[in-house]
C-alpha cells in the first residue's frame, strides 16, 4: 500500500502521465501492441490526480457507469486488488475498454481536471487498462455465484454486447448460453480490432473470465440458419440478440468489383481472425500492395490503413471526404497513425476505382471537396469542387465507410419489429416486439462503440432478470 498523502495543492500540481509506446518506426512493421502500459509508480501518481470531486461526472460519462472515483482511490492507495474488484463488478471487459474506448469523448471529456482551458483530464482509460491487466496477471478472476437459478438465457452473438449481458446474467446465477456464428468468441474485438491495439490474449482472458462465471459459449452456430429464434424461445426463458451490424457499406462507384478491392471487414477478418499475416502455405491469402488506399475516417478505416502498413505497403493512404476535425476515429489512433507514417488525404472523395486490362486495381480517381453547412449528422457536409478530379496509383483499395445490419437472422423471424435500416427496435429496457426477447449493441444502434454495446448488454441483463422474476 502506498501511504503517501498528497495535499490538494500537490495533487493539482501533478502532470498527466505519458503512455509508454513502442517506437513508431519499429511498430509500423510489426503487430505487437503499440501502448506498453504504465509503471506501478506512474499509475499511483496518476490516480492521485483525481480530486474525488463531489458530482463525479465521470460515472455519468461512462455508459456502463463504472465507479471511477472509487477504483481510482484504490489505485491511489496502491490497493490494486481492491481497484480490480470494483472494476470487475462494474465492467465485464475492463482490459478491452481500457484499450479501445473513446475516453476523450466520455469519462475523460467530463473529468473536472480537464476543465478550464489548460487542464488535462485524469488518464482514466490508461488506469482502467492498468488495473484490468493487474487483475489478469494476479489471477483475480470474477467469483461465480454460489447457487444457480432455474432460468436459461440465450445470447446471440459474442461481441461486447453479448458478452456483457452474459457476464451480468451469469453473475446473478442464471444459466447462460452464448451462440456465436464464427469459430471464436469476441465479435469485432476478435475479427475487427487488430492485435496492435487489442491483443487477442486479452480477448481470450476476458472470455475465460466469463466462462469461469459459468457462461457456456457455443461457436459455429448461425442463429437464423443452424437454429432459429423460435427454437431459442421455446428452449430458453429469455434471449438477448447482439449480433452486431456486420454487413459492409460500399462506395457505389464504378470499379468496386475489381480484384484488389476489399471491404475493411473482409480485409481485417482475413488478417485478425484467419491469420493472413502469417505467410506459411495454407494460410488465408491476402494481397500485399506497394500502395494501399483506404476510404473512411473512423476506427475501422484507421485499423485498415495501419494494418496495410504492417502488411508491407510502403504507401498506406487514408482518403477521407471531410477534414481532420470531423474524423470519428479515436484521437489516440489518429496520433499513432501519423507517427507510423500513414498518409492522410483530407477532403477527397472517390469517383471510381480504376482497373488494368486483367481486372486488377491500378488506381483510384478522386475529387477534391470543400466543407459546406452541417448535414443531419451535425458535421459539415463535404461539397465537390468542380474540375478538381485527379488519379492516384494503388494496387489495393479498402472500403471502410460503415456497416449495416445483417438480415440473415431477422429475415427468419418476421415477428421482430425493425426500423427502416433493418435494425431491431427495442423499448427503454431493450425488449423487442417479442416478449422475453431483448436486443442491443450495433444491431439496434447501427455501427456504434464497444462501450455503448456493453451499456445495452448491462441494461438488458437487468431487464431480463426482472422479466424472469415475473415468470
Ligand atoms: C475494425 C473496427 C474497429 C473498431 N474500433 C473501435 C474502437 O476502437 N472503439 C470502440 O468503442 N468501438 C470500435 N468499433 C465499433 C465496435 O467494435 C462495435 O460497436 C461493437 O463491437 C458492437 O458490439 P456488438 O456486441 O453489438 O456486436 P459485434 O462486436 O459485431 O459482435 C456481434 C457478434 O455476433 C455474431 N453474429 C452475427 N450474426 C450472428 C448469427 N446470426 N448467429 C450467431 N452469431 C452471430 C458475430 O459473428 C459477432 O461475433 C470498431 C469496429 C470495427 C469494425
């Protein structure tokens, strides 16, 4: 335990810590994690920057309402076991969210230490990661309940939404089975977010923690094909659908069917889930290009372009139709990408993918844009500049402009009410139009974030528990 007591003035004088990062030039050629974590003394000092303010806005800023000041107080004392116990009770996947949450738009945005112009918020995300990793290293796994209820709950999809609901329900003692279409659990955490941001050993451990709580995970089960929602509702007492929004949107420009065009989902899945980075014969094939152009400005685009650099592209270019200020990607990813030599082309939109006479990509035709008034998203609309078209040579083009709901499951369950985009409609308790069937995460929201999916999972678990008590 750290007994050092800081005076309020000393606390205010501590500067925000810095994350140790792998050297930028080295990491642009490997898949090892970029952020290396905080040292113990640094974590304790950083936690002491929290002034334990009265209103605790950080808790409201967190979609799963982690008791942030409480776990920071434990870290500040050097009581990591105490901190881990609080985190694990509030957040089913803390080592993940500590790495991938857009903290700058959530808990850290409202941190009182970040207010007043020059202030810097407490590094809540990095401390969450520190405590979660400490918990894993010290085998501090969640404790399963002493007794089990008679109720059986099915979860569709093992992404962050499904896993969170599963953990919450198993903790209460319900018998939870997760059905996952792919051969490994984790959803986007497994097949989308690359190793250099979220090592798969972390996802493995988070999943193992849930299994330790009693959650059963059945992979290779495509709900809607292998089994239907009707079968699930007849066998289980309640169900939570969290099958994500995994169907990629495309650009709808000429040339999108050329060889060398990937959706970011396909490109990242081949590499992350199916190990295409491994050049051994028999592995999943992938094109390695000298120049790769990625379209988009979110986390998926950033992951695609940084992955293509690591796969050997000497020029890895991100083409985004708005400006840097409108990019939805996490600020840390943008910083890391710049350091790694990713080229950013702002205010350009694709007009066509260009092919050679054998049907392979040879380049893209782009048009320059300028920003007009805000559109429905609140961001300034990109407006084409006439006569500004130009060509850019590349061999691979990756499309990362969003995803939408996969109709595979919903098409087999017409009783599920959908909105015009094919997302499942739910009430304030995440209940769908079918009593006892709940839904959350990207299948309800459209492409959103890990922590919002987890928030839905947590809310749905509480509602499912209440529903089961009425049965
Ligand atoms: C490349 C990429 C990077 C991202 N980076 C970030 C980030 O840094 N920070 C952040 O907060 N968010 C990020 N996101 C968004 C975030 O990952 C998603 O919002 C989140 O994963 C949604 O969780 P979910 O549980 O709803 O669905 P998913 O994570 O999509 O999981 C759904 C699961 O359901 C399974 N499934 C689908 N259909 C069926 C079926 N019919 N039967 C059984 N199983 C099925 C899928 O295989 C999948 O495993 C990123 C997304 C992508 C694609």
